């Protein structure tokens, strides 16, 4: 696995590309230097000179290279790879396009052959590069990812870039980013396997257009999900089954249904799109498992709680009533008039103290708490957030928040983040996240039982 | 290679209904008692061995849509009716397709109507063999209410395949109907996984319909494509 390690933790990195302003090489060196990479950065180009205070090397004869980033025209790549291979370079990322994605299969095969000859591992071609925020490695043309605990592996470079931009807006970080393009060598399976043991990564996310080796993927994913959650976005849902078949079964087996089955079988959580992916990641990072499906909803406002409850029940989760003994306990701590059923509606009394007390009291009977808060003139969202944050450390069950909305609760949400309580703009989104985490938990419990 | 498959391969055809059912029987998947009648003289002997009423169907590698060829007769009550049915099926089959190679007529004891389900297998270019389950009839045709899993299956996969379809409620019994034998379905799905792995020459399987009862089930029709 040394070559995989070289991709993410290289001591020295050489960039083979045009270093002219606005060109790929320029952008990568800029990202590497501005990103604060601690190892050696070696731009290599015939132009010579300097770029961002780094010397441009005209050749690489005297350079010690762990990782090569290649963005030169395709026809020059085979001879460069030969050179690198014979000098013992074990890892290369090929950003250049114009290979199998445009029907140029031969040249891609040639690259693969050279890689095999020198036991060199290759990511790409036709990709947007890789990042490891843990060591400030930003060997990519895309916007630099913030530090985080989610690894994102994407077949589409453009979508990868878009996700990074969206993440930046949300303040959402990544541990690793890999755009693997045409995957002539390193594929999803290699990457999942590597990330399974990566201490910086808590959640693995995938954007997949199609798998070449479905069975290999399934076998690896089944193992990995026992250690960390995998989330997948699979494009091409609408494509109907287009295979030649004479059986009934064959005619019913659309491509998407097979993927759906494979994901379920492996315990991979499939999401509709990027928004749901972020939502689920934010939940899973703090709560990789939820042990049951009894949800306690605490709120200071009726409407949002009803919407949340409706969604929870639609998803098959239980918003069950508290036991008589729990009701009696609640009676003692709450002012009169306050409802003692689930959702626990604190009405206008819903201050920080009440939120904390009720959370603590009901934690004995529920598996998850959703705290819904809509600010009023006299109630500050930060106070509520702090109270919930403190109680979270005391009780054993996950707390999710639905603070509504916008700039009214911005400060409160920041405070929730500090305590590791994920907040969702709507209770419905929160419900979907909880349902998926419960699903994953029961799946892996089931896997463990069978193993 | 299983000798049934070897023979079919040699003759460059898929399995006949009788062969498919023979294979199912070997794997312990319940099929109604059946015989292949290869000529008219065998009708008396064979009908004395199995119980009426019978279903009789054309067996030919060249006729896939048996009903279209007038090749299906149901509710046959005695030997006399069986003889007539045999003649009619053969006559219509020859008329339907002059060049069709006719292996004979399958006769099996009619099974009382049960809840129809379908179990199948197909091969995906990236995932290999995949098992399918669904409720039969309009549920499969109209609603495409079916579930898939990649073979080899584990018990939990078979269980999920059954519970995940919308029609699961029907198997559990609605409007006072009894619960159907879900355990027996699970067993068939698992056996299909095993059969597929042990006979890689088979590319597609349709067990359609399977009649499921309160206790047990019967595979009424089976197709296996090489």
C-alpha cells in the first residue's frame, strides 16, 4: 500500500504542466503553495523561471519524487511515465483529458501497461486531482477543501469541484478529496479500502456514474461499512433497463434497480443528491450509530413539531408517548399547561433550562432527541444551544437540532456546532438523516450477527 | 456440468420446461408431479400414474409463448380428455410453427390457485448473477413491484427481498386472508442462489408463477435460459 500512501502523504510532489498564468500547472502550484504544503513542491516545465516563489525545474533528473501530478498533452504522457517509472516513482495523478472518455481507448491502455510494468499506481486520467487536508496537500485545480472528517470520492471532476464550492459555503470540510476520472488503474474499491483505515476519515462519500467491477466493489464495501459509513450518490436513475434479454426477470431488471440492490446489500446509504449527502454526513460524523427508533421531539413551537412528527412517522420512526412514570417526572419540573405528550411542546415557557431538563428527563425512554426552537422576543438561540450542548455531554443519546430560521438563529447554530450538535433547516430533513442512520445501525448489527 | 444442461447445450437450445422442473426438483424446490408424454400411446400409462385434474402444455424449444400456439390445456379430468388434449396441442403447435421441433407434451397435476409470486435470476454485466422476487400477475406486470439482490445471497438478503416489496402486506394476509408461507419463499430464493452458483451455464431463470399457500408452495411454470 506504499503507493497509495504516496498519493495522500507524499514528502515531495512534482507537477508536470504548463506554468503559464491561468493554465493547469499554475493553478495547482498556486493551490499547493497557498494551501501551505509542508513538503517539497517541484514544478517541472521547459519554461524555467519561478512561480509563487518556487523554482520551476527544466528537468527532474535530480529530484526525489513521491508523487507526480501530470497535466501535459496526452501524446507526451507515455514517455514521461516511462521516465518516471524507470526512476522509481510509484504514484501519479493524470489530470490530462482526451482518453477513453472521447473514445481514445488505445492510449489509455498504453498508460495502464506502463504503470503495470513499473508497479506504478495511477489516478485518472481525465480527473480534477486529489487533496488531503490533513497535510495541506491540494494537488488539484479545484477550490481548496476545508479541513474535515468526510472523504469525497468522485467520478465526475466537475461535480467534485461544485461540491467543494458548496461545502465551502456551508463551512463543511473534507479529510480527502479524490477525483478519479477514467480510473484506468486506481478505482473506487482501492480508495474505499485505503480510506477504511484512514484515521482522519469518519465518513466516506461517493459519486458514482457506473462501476466496472460491481462484485469486487460489493465485497469491499461490505467490509468497510462495519468500520465507517459509506454514502453514495448514483447518477443515471432514470435510465431504463436496456439490456437484451428474453426472460421476464431480465426485462424488469433496470440498471438502477441492480445498483440499488447492491447498495442495500452492502449497507451503503444511498442519497438522492448533494444536499442530502451533506445533511447525512453532518449527522453521521457525530452519530455513526443510533440504537433504536423511538424519537423524542422537544419544541417551543407547534407547527414545526407537527411537520417533523409527520415526516418521522412517514419514514417508519416512532414518535411514541412517554410512560406514566415519565409523565409524572415531567410534571414536577415543568410549569402547568405544558403538554406532557410527545412532541413535548414547551410553548412560551421553552427557555434554556426547560430544554435541558426535558432532554435529560426523557433520555431514559427515547433513542434520539430532536430539539426544535423558534426564537421569540425574550428567548435567545445561543442560550438554548449552550444548554443543549452541555446536556449532550451528560446524556447518552444523540441530540439533533432544528433551529428556525435564517439569521435569527445563526449564532445559535454556531454554538450548536461547537458542541457537535448537527442542526437542520427543517425537521423533515433532520428526520431523513435520523432514519438513514438507524437503517445503517440495524444493517451492521445484522452483518455482525451473521459473521 | 449437469447432464441436463450438457444435453441442452449440445442441442444448442435452452432448457425445456420438463428439464427446468427436473432441476428444481433436484434442488428440493417443490414442483407439481409431472410427466413428459412423447407420443400418443403413452397417454394412458402416464395418466394412470398421476392424479387428475391435469394441465397439459406443449414442450418445444422453438415455442416460447405456449398459449399463443394454443399449446396449453387446463382442467383435464380423465384419460379420454387427456388423449384429446394431446392431439389438439400437437396439431396446433405444428400449425403455429411448421418447423418447430416438438419434444412432447408435459402433463402435471393441477395446483389449486394460490397467491402468485415470481422468483427469477438474470446476469448483470457488472454485478454478475442477480436474484429477483416479486408478487405475480398484475403486481409484476403493472406495478413492477419487485426486489433484487446480488447472488450469492445470505439469509438476510432473501428476507429483505420479501419484506421490501410493497405487496408484502398481501403475503402477510389482508382482509382476513391467512398469512402465506413466507419461509417457503425464502427457501426457494436461497435455492435459486445455490442453483445459479452451481450451474453457471444458466443465464436467466423465471419461476413464474409460483403458487404460495398457507403451508408450502408449488412452482407452476419454470424457464431456464442458457
